[in-house]
C-alpha cells in the first residue's frame, strides 16, 4: 500500500503485460507489418520518381518511356524509298507494308514505274495512293 492507501502496482509488470497483449491481439501479425512496409516503400519510390521526371511517368503518360509502334514511326517518317534497292526493313517503314508484303515487293523487282507495284499481291489502288509520295522507282545502280 502506498501513502494514500492504494495498492502498489508494479509498473514494469503491467507494461510487459500490455506489450504481450498488444502483440498477440494483432490479427495481421508480422506478415501484415511487412506488407505495409513494402507498400510504403513502393509509395515513396513512386513519389521520388514522380519528383524526378515531373509526374508524367507516375501516371503512365505516353511521352515517357513507351516505345512507338511501327505504324507511328512510318507515319512520322518522310524518307523517300527506292523500291528497287530497299531492304525488307526499309520497305516495312512504308505505311501498310508488313514483312510479307515487303518480301513480295522484293521478289517482283525490278520496277519501271510506281504503278508496277499494283502487280504485287496485297497492293491495291488505295495502298498505292498511300505509297506514291513515299516511294521512287530508280534503276538499281543509282
């Protein structure tokens, strides 16, 4: 008993008991704490990344890091290609020309005029109109 007539409680014993109760009463346990910690690390990493690149990468905007499709590269390109000397990869830069069509264009060489491309299977008048500004037919030696 203390001076006021109240029983003396061992403070250390009650603290140990509360700690034990707190640890055992946590339904999530240590696994939940590690998950929460990893989520916090991801959030901090994203925030740092957002600060470094100006926020666009955090939201997944196209201008950061996403590769352009072959069609987008072909649409941006203004290079004129000689169909008598071009490789498969150069022909694939043309709009609406895939690898198979590029191989068929190469197989039917040489061409005297741009209109001769209509002989290639898969190239019709619409496709030829799209290619007309991007291709040239010159002899293989030039």
